[in-house]
């Protein structure tokens, strides 16, 4: 987006300069001085009593459109010195050199990286948000035009593969999809899900896995069928308005009996689909009630072991570059922190005893709503050990539970939660650690060994399916509706109607 800058010169004239966001302040000053006959090294540009830095661009100078600048005499004559340039190559190597401001970008790149420059089909140099692409553009652009007349700067040399593609857009890490056979893809296309069974997530619970069932029924689109019926009805009306001869000659028009038959077929299809959906939900409810018959228990605490769904490629650790924050993500985090600070400032102050009382009420509500805690411990070989505990159980009970299933229980280990890796205190309870109704922990040996065995060998042969483990976990971590409704009933019973019949007469009124 272009901008128009109005500059007030010392001779009382006004000079209008048409510039872009990447135009430097020095370039604006030199253009005005060339037209009005001044020496640019003896003047500065001023905006609202603020002297602008000549090395910055319009984009970063915070100037509005049609801004008015003033030429003022500089405190000292501006002198140009050699610029120390660091040229960053595509492989991450940085080469430095010292150049005068009149040096073109092509000469700079040819001096520091001649081999890399000749191998690029579309050489591009980036400085801040300015992008110079092509050999001709590099020969015409100098360091002074970029606003570099001294100091140090870092430029980036890369290859712009396609025209119209921004070279400063960073690549996004995407995991390659696993290759599938054509037969499997065709079978997935033929099948279409008609109903999905999804557990309702509870507060503080991790993301739950969905259990889906697909029913093979004849697919139909009711919207298209209704549109066809409307089109046929309008066609019948138009034909009735015509002469009798045309209606008699046209035998292809649908009759009212045909339309009524199609409507009946549509209603029958809708009824069949609804009946299949009800049957599917009934099957899911029956499976939820009898889920303990599907799983294979390993011992106490209703322990089971299962492997999560997904290929081995998806379970591999992502590189560290995947977790590097972009500029947009940092801005969002900063905005969230500001909103959180405003919320804390606007929250009324409460005493320490009141905070403890609120914390106890929250713990009592969780304790009354959830009688069980689902604990999952994930091992480095991706197998997950699941157990059902009480909110009053300590972390030490969980540690003993894990030791009972390890192949080498005497070997020291520790368990922790993420994110913000935090080792757990064995003395606190699951309720105090805020692990109600569920928690996902991680296991690690203190002295890690290559190809180490974690659980007993017999456990790997008695694993449970992932969907069955999810249904079992949701069954025990779901809140009890009776316990949730109990506090409301108690409030209504305690806060009864305040009428004159139930109120007592004060003693002073009786006298």
C-alpha cells in the first residue's frame, strides 16, 4: 500500500513524495533535497517534535498516510561509513564483510557467496520486510537505498522458487501421511458413517477418544429429493396452464400419483435411517454397561494395558523446531497474558481464609461428584497402563501399583506430568494434586538404557483395545448425576419460603 508524504522545506515550499512502506526515510530526504536543491547530509526529517531515524523505513516509523514532515538542520553533518554486512545463506552459514553504502546488492552477494549466487535461479535478498528478487533488481538496489549508511546489518540470501510466492514465509512442519493401498481407499470411500458415539468431556479431563461405528445403509440426500419434487410440481402447474392439445401430446410429465409415491418413499427412507440410528445408540449403551467383559484385567485397581491408536510414525517425537513459536503465536500469548492480568486486577480482593474456604469447597464438590480417579501411565515404548483409584489415595499408592507390573521393580524410576514437566510428591493425595477425575502421567527410568524392558512380558500379550479402554475410563470418571443434583436439592430445602407463618414473633413486639 502506497503512502503520500508531505515535506515542509526550509525555503517555505511543500514537497509531496509518493512512497511505499519499504521506502527508507533517507530516500525521502534525498528525493526532496534533489528537487529543492539542498544537501541531504545537513538536514533531518522531523514529525511532531520527533526526529526520524534515516535508516528506518516508512513501515517502522509509525507515520500515517498523508503525514506532514519538516526538514530541520541536523546537529552535525551526517557522515557515511562502511557497513558491516552479515549474509545469511540457506544452509544457515553466515558470511561477513565490510562494504561502502554505494555497493549494490549483487556485488555484495557476488563477493561473499559467488558459488551460491550462481546456483540460484531466482536470487533474492531479504532485509527486514524488504524483498529484492532477480539479478537486475539486485544490481539496481544499493545499501543506501535500503537505509544502510553505517553500522551493522544482516541480509538473507535465498532462492525464490515461484513467481508471486513470498520468500519471507517460513516453512511449516507437516507430517507426511502414511501411504495406503488403493483397495483400502476405495473401501473407505464406499462406506459412509451414519452415526458417531462421542463421550461428553468432563472438566479438567484430557481429550477423549471417539468411538465410531459405521452402518451400511443406502445413502440418500433429502435436500436433492425435495428440490426434485418442487421442480416437478412447478412443471405440472406450468403444463396445466397450457392448452389441452399440448398437455395431451406431452406424455413425459409426472403425475400426482408419481409425486405422492416419491414422497412416501422419502418418508420410508427417513424412518429407516432413524430406526438404524436408535438401534446403534442402543448397542453403544449396552456395550458401555458390559464393557468390563471385553477388557482383560491384569490385577488390582482394575488394571489394564493398551496401545493408543495411530501409526508408529505419528508416535515418534517431533523435532525441536516444531515447538519453536512464530511471531503470531508470541503475540497471542502476550495478548492472553494481558487479558489475564486485567482479569486479576478487576477481581475483588479476598482474604487468605476465604481462599482456603473456596479451595475446600471446590475439593468437596469434586469429591462428591467423582468417586473414582482414572490414572494412566504412559511408558517410553508407547504402551499405557491404566488403573482406577480413589481420590484419597496418595501418589505413593500409584507408584506401588506401577512397581507391581514392572519387569524390574527394584530399578529406580520417577513419574511426572506434562506440560511443564513436574515430578510428583509421593505424599500428596490425588485430590490435592488436582488429578480428579483423571490424570495422564509419564514413566521414565532414572538411568535410561537402550532397548530397556518396562512391563512384564505377559502384560504385552494381554493388552486391551484402545476403544474399550476409553469406554471403561469414561465410565469411571463420569460424574454421578445423583451427587450433582444433591446440593441443589439441599439448597432448595434449606432456603424454604419465608412467609409469616414460619417466622417467629420478636420478644419486644409481644410487650
